[in-house]
C-alpha cells in the first residue's frame, strides 16, 4: 500500500486502533512509529511514589511500577475490552523505564498540537526521604526530557498539579500552550505574572482556585479569555484591565473573583450604573463603554452571588441601547 494512503488512514486512527494495527506487519509498525504523535491527542501523566500511570485519549491506560522481576508495565489499550498486556523490564527503576518509553513513543515524534496535556503528582509524605527523592527524580527527568527537544511540548490545553511553585514554573517553561488550567496545588498564592507574560501563544487561562497578584492584569493583553482569583482588588486595577481590553485585539472575556473591598468603593470610577437586573436570585450591575471604532462595547458586570465577581466582555455595540453607553 502506498505511503500516502497509509498516512491518510493513520490520521483517522486513535492510539488503541494503532496499537492493534501495528501488530499486522513490520511495514505498518514502522509507518505508525513515524506517525506524528503516534495518534495521541490527549496525554495525561499521573505520578505517585509507587507508580506512574499514563492515560492516553482517556481510553488507554499504561502503568509502570517496581516489581521483583524489574519494572512491571501493565497496558490496557482499550478499557471497553478485558484484554491487556503485562510485561517486565529488567531495569529495576520504573521511572527510568517510563522516561525511555515517553521518549520513544511520544517526544521523538511530537509535531502536531495536543488537545490536552496533563501532569499530576498525587499527594506524598514529604517526611519520607524515599518519597521525596522519587518526586524530585520524576520532575527533574521530566524537565530534562522536555529540554532535550528542539521545541517545547505543544498543547491547546494544559492542566498541572504539583506540590510547589518552583516545580510548577520549571515544567511550564517547557510547554508551549494555548490554554492553562490549574486544579491541584498546595500553595494558596500563585506568583505567575512573569510566566504569563512570556506565553504569547496562550489564549485561555483559568486559575479559579488560587490567589494571584493584581499585577498579572498588566500582562494579559495577548489572551482571549481568562479567569483568576484576587484576594484584594482596587479600582485602579480594574481601570488597568479596562484599558487592556480597549487596546487589545484578542481580549474577549474576563472573570475575576475577589474578596475585598466593597463593591461600591471598587466600582466608583466607572460612573453611574446604567443597567440593573434582579433575576434568578443573582442581582448584578452593568456598565457599557464604547470601543473607539464604535463597532463593539465593553460590558463590565458586578455580581455578588455566592462569591464576589466582576466580568469583562467584548460585545457588539448594537446589542446595547445608546442611552446605556458611557461616553469616554
């Protein structure tokens, strides 16, 4: 079969289908080996001191852990099937075997942009020296593998959960991303301003569980949408964000959760409220500002439902009554 036809077929197969197909003959095996991303669209790494589990496209599971025979590799390619593969490597360190396979099957051929890339480190006992050594070994080797490539890992969505900020920044420095979402993290405040500034291709950023500094608002003009939590926000910070929206070609939506100060003090610089609505148990106030080109309006909404939040949204100007527009 011509290579062009084979490649077109492989573009429509997922990881489990490729694993089945590669057993047919050596020609197909070699073609699949050279296929971009090995058919992988979603790559999820889960680490704890006892094992590493990889989830591929949400349907295939590969687990590495130490065993009397060396390293046990358990591969369940299709979770809807009872078939699985278990083999052993003479190498006694399951981390080394994992990184060998990571390089062989993924990093070497990663050219297309992943839909999802996730790295999670489950909780471990920091007082146990063995756990700490394995954790440090994992992160150090992960960073080294990424840095050895000519390009960073490319992913539309990145989700990371690790135990301290320094390790987080080290991993993020090796990832080229379009969207960022944090779920597990043990520090309450995230110092990430400088990193965000350098993610010029990032378009979506959601950090809904950790406090960040208001200074991050000065570095988000390249984003399309973001969601953050501020412990304290001032009117000056919101005016900076308003200016960012007015001057940015990409910003469309922003959601900010905050604790202090009072809404009246915070919203004073925006002027009189032009729109009020009380419905669905969620009263809110709205301000509308016209963009210079008069094609769009900036909607700023203040909510106090379960938690205080402010929303910025770029909307068509014809969706706002002229009398509601606040002149600059």
